[in-house]
C-alpha cells in the first residue's frame, strides 16, 4: 500500500496546481486570473513597509516574483481545500463517498477562489478541475487492492495531471497574447500600487500635529516655479526625447520607449534656490519614472556633460556622473505627472537644487564642457549640493504646553536630527522626528514640545537647526538666497504665555 499521506499530498498538489493552471488557460494574465487577483489582495493587505522593501530590492522583477509566489501559495490553499472538502464529504455520506466527496471538494475550492476573484463564474473551471483531481487521487485506495495496480494507477494519474498542466500552460501562453491589453493594465496597476506603497509608508512614518506640513505634499499644494506664466502643453504622441552630440548613435526615444525601461519609485524633495529660510518652496513627493542612466545607454554618451533642454527652452548643463543616478519622472504621487510639474517627463537630480530638475524635457545633448544654465545667465550660482534648511510650520499651545512643529531638509546627506534652542543658541535639545524614509534626499517632519514653566523668563529666543546625516551642523550665519542659497537657523521669539 502506498502510504495514504503520500496520496493526500499528491492529490493536494495535483489539484491545487491544476486549478491554478485551468484559470491561466482560460484567463491568461487577465484580471480574472486567480493569481492576478490573489496578488492584488496581497499588495493591499501586506504591510506597506514590507512591500516597499520587496519592490526596492527587486525592482521590475518584483511583479513576476510575486506572481510566482502567489501562484505557489494559491496552489497549496486550493489543493488543501479540495482534499479537506473531499474528506468531509466522504464522512458525511459514506454510502455515496465518491459523489459527495467530489461535490465537497468542489465546494471547498469554490469558497477561497470566489473570495479571491470576487465573482463566481470565472472560478468555475478551476473549481471543477481542482475538485475532480483531488477526488480522483483520494479515491484510488478504494478501487485498488494490490500494490502494483495502485502504484500504476497513481503513476498514470500523475502523468495525466502533468499532461493537463502542460496543455493548460500552453493554452494560457497563447491566450496571453490576446490579453496583452489586460496585462498592460495590470502592469500599470502594479506601478500605481508601487507608488501607493510608498505613499502609505510615508503615511505611517509621518508625525501628527496641527498645522504641520504633510510629509508628502498633495499635487495641488506642491510649489511650482516656471519661467513662463503658463506651462507648455505637450501631447505624448508628438513628444520625443532626442539624445545628440557626443554619442555613439544619435537617438530619438518615444514616450512608450522610455516607459519600457525599468520602473523606479522614489521619495524626493525639491527645493528652489530662491527659497528663503522661512520660504515655502520646499516640497516632497513620491515620483515614478526610469533611471536616466538606462535611457542614455540607448545613445552611448561619450562626453563629460549633458545639456538638458525643456520645451520652454529652459536649460541646464549637468555632469554625466550626476545623471547616471538621476531619474526621468513621468509619475507623481501615483498619478501621471501633472502639466505644471513637467508633463510628460521631468528630471530629478539627486542632492541638487530644484533648478536642475528640468521640466518638459525634450533634448539631451552630450557635450565636453560645462555650459551653465538658465539661472546662471541671470547671476545665480549654486550648482552643488542643496543647503540644509529647518522650517518652522506652526506653534501650538495645547494645555499650557508649547508645541513647535516643522520640517527639515539636507539633500542626499539626509536629516539626522533637528535641535531646538530656547536661549538664543546657547543650549540645544533634540526634537522628535518623523520616521526615516528609505530615500534620504527628502524632508523629515519634526516636533518639539515643552512646558514653559520649566524654564526661566517669559520670553524665548528660539532657534531651530538641522544636523545632517554626515554629522554637519547647519551653519548659523544668515544669508539671502541670492546667489547661492539661503543659510541660517530658523528663528522665532516666543512668549511664555
Ligand atoms: N523647463 C523648465 N524646467 C524647470 C523650470 C522651468 O521654468 N522650466 N523651473 C526650475 C526651477 S527654478 C525649479 S525650483 C523647479 C521647480 O519644480 P516644480 O515646479 O515641479 O516644483 O523646476 C525647475 N525646472
Ligand atoms: Mo528654483
């Protein structure tokens, strides 16, 4: 006798895998494919941090990997249900074991499949195949007596199951061609899900306080700087990105071709060089796009700098070494990049002032020497790292306490801590920070609450400053934004009562 446990396991795997294969044969990678639906549920219910880590780790392969993982887990769930359903059915009606057992197996597959897809008819094929195969395997001991006949039956059954799965897989692959559209929708949804994961991670990381600027700025609230009164409007079908100059092959890429590169989602803050210490030209968003390094590979750049030009003739020359890790963004906060922020694509250069993030990008010319940029022609400088800045958003007074809230930014160095002084900068205390996000080139919120009765005097000469990720203190000395960015601590005078 072949051990009954082994038959149970064989029946479980054979019925689970076949139920999934049936769904694949019928729906290929469309929406109603069990694995697609299951995968989407996983994305929704797994902790945001975990999914973000997986996407960060595996990039574009994350979707494929998660489909394989979901397929495996789902096979075990459905196979397990089928076997359990058969055994229960068999117990309930011993006289009609085979019939009631099979119905029990089908019913048991139906429940999880229906819960996953949310519709009954798309899961019926999987229900029938999964139920029948489980029942077939579990029925073998009752119809066979001798070891060799039983063994032969099991081998035949397994052979049949393998043949079925090969055929179902082949049909699914053919049908997949037909469901390309559905698949690209799924891809788009997965992309959106990638951005949503970052948004929800930021939500979890954020501090809560009255008047505190959100960690991620809403699209309508994100500042804009445009050299023209209204942004250029560009249709994606007529838009292309040309890469010319010192390159192996001059190249022109369409919007679709750009989007074929590996997708990246990232947090990044943008701060304008003209932003004053107490200004409001600093915001963070979740950006979706591709790495510029991948795009440049199409042309094979052979110079030192790239001259980037937008549809409005705005331009900047940037060292190629900075561009490798730059992002060509086409999405913002899980949505298509808005017109005022550079639709169809904009640059994001790590650690640099906002002016380098050319919007409405149309041309990249590879050159040998630096050629400055639009604002350099108007006397500005500041081509290096952004200055650290500490903003005070709002001061609240809950139950006799004083609560100071704000946000801080220190480029790619990251914000390590924010310190507050109540005595004109003689002594400092650490503020509470929002949790660190995976990309340091982003803002962090801070909050400092104190009881004015614990301190002498009825007036506070308050300062706030940032210590960046390299341990450097934000310099105290005040300077104007022109020409290379504002410096100095944030300052308020507070009354104790
Ligand atoms: N093509 C183009 N890109 C541009 C600008 C512009 O006027 N035209 N303004 C720059 C400046 S000065 C800043 S601070 C940022 C602002 O980006 P945002 O409007 O998305 O906040 O875009 C930069 N990119
Ligand atoms: Mo700017």
